[in-house]
C-alpha cells in the first residue's frame, strides 16, 4: 500500500485538486492522510470535513509547520511506501505507481514503462499498452511491435532510438 501524506495549513483552495488527483489511483491500494496544521480558514476547514466524511484520515493539530506535519502523517501511515504530497500539488498515478512497480520484489519489474507530457497530451506506455490523454479524449492502443515503439518514441518523446528494435522486455513474449 502507498500512504499519501498531505500537510495542510489554510490550503483549501488547492487541497481539493490534490486529493482528487490522489483518488485517481487505479490500483485502489492507497490511503490518504491529511494533517491539518492548525488551519483557521473557513473554506479549508469545511473541505477537511468533507474529505474526512469520504473516509480519508484527517489529523488535526496546532500549527507546527510543514516538516513537523509531514512527519506526523508519516508516523500515522500504514503503507509500505510513503508518497509526500504538498496540498498545492497533484499526483499523476501513472508515474506514482512506478514507485511500487520497480521495487525488486514487485511483479512489475522488467516491464516497459514510459511517460511523456506534450503541449496537448499525456502519453503513458506500460509494456505494449499506450494511453494518450488529451483534454477532450482518452485513447488506448497497443504497440504492434518494436518498430511501433520506435515511432512512438520519435513522435512523442522527441528522439529516435534504433536500439529499440532489439529491445528485450521479459514480460512481452515476442520481445524476449
């Protein structure tokens, strides 16, 4: 499990987006811990009540500062992994899941994982699956072969890598 720890001091105007991005985790194997560092802003306090009512842990304390609050959240965490998140940031779980997927004991080791952000899209490659997310649509596709991967790298990642034609990926039978 990944424990997402979010210190918050009067950050209600940002916190909703941060929590929404954390809740987008497709694995479902996470917890969200918000440490209210003595917020006095009415909007922040109301949002914290809403977040708590959705089942997330909210720890209330007197104002002690960002570092102290983050450590309080880490101490309360139950996950094997800690993902600190500032209240004014967002998580992209396609990348966030990379933390657990590359651990030596993970079944995801030896897989192909890539991500690119362009002006109009986010492109994520997991083995042969390609997900392109644009403001108006999400398109999922499958790489036909290594040549398709080479073309994708050129178009979306901005470089040509001929060595990809000999790439070995143990979890893709045809690419071993």
